[in-house]
């Protein structure tokens, strides 16, 4: 179930709104039993401000087509050997929870749509096969 939206949900995608989303999301991620250990062992305490800044630029590029991010997320994730397929569902659940708590529903849905698409292509690149859910469905059909 989705959480109730905040009393005054954000109704416009701006740089400060993206920063709020990114910071709130990674606060949850770092405390999460499944995702926390992967992030906290890969990103040293002192490197978190830079990571959050990178993620703000990434989401600005995605949501506002600002061109503020340049990098290679596939290579970055390929290097994180502790990432498992099943973690993507958890990542997306926390993303959805955070977006729904901060934004009006259509904007939360837009954040979710982008993350789902990018997550699917990341999974294909990292694991060189279909995302887990699709693979499970394919097995059921076969
Ligand atoms: C299981 C899910 C995921 C895990 C465990 C994960 C983990 C990580 C970690 C540990 C890093 C830091 C890598 C480093 O600096 O060495 C990172 C970077 C990043 N992640 Fe993820 N990630 C996940 C899913 C996603 C998704 C779904 C997206 C996008 C929608 C995403 C976008 C990025 C980006 C843009 C970076 C920064 C790349 C750069 O430094 O240029 N990640 N991720």
C-alpha cells in the first residue's frame, strides 16, 4: 500500500524538489536491511555528499532534461558485485514510497515510470538477461 501523500505535496518538478527526493530516498536506502549494506560498503561515509550531488544531477537530467549528468551508470553498477537481481524490486519500492510521500500523484508516477525503465535497462546490462520478474514470467509460460 502506498503511504498517504504529505499534507502539502509538491506539485512542480524543480531542482530543490529533486534534491529533497534524492536525499529522502538515500536516507531510507542507507537504513534498509537489504540495500543499506551494499550502499554503505561501496560508498564511504566521506563520499556520500558527492554521491548525493551526482544523483541530484542524474535525476535533474532525467526529469528536467537539464543535461546536468554525464557518467556511465552501467559501468558503475557492474563494478558493484554485491548487487543482486532481487534488490531492484526493493530499490523501486523505496523509490515509490519516497515519491508518493513527497509529490502529487502524477509527478510521483512520473518519477516511478522513469526509475522503472532505467532500472530495467540497468538490470539487462548488468545481468545480461531479462529483469527478474520478466524472467519468472517467461519461465511460467515456457
Ligand atoms: C539494486 C538496485 C541498485 C543498487 C544496489 C545500486 C547501487 C549503487 C551504488 C552502490 C552506486 C555507487 C557506485 C560507485 O560510486 O562506485 C550507484 C550509483 C548510481 N546508481 Fe545505482 N543502484 C541500484 C539501482 C539504481 C537505479 C534503479 C538507478 C536509476 C534509476 C540507479 C542510478 C545510479 C546512478 C546514476 C549512479 C551514479 C553513477 C555515477 O557515479 O556516475 N541505480 N548505485
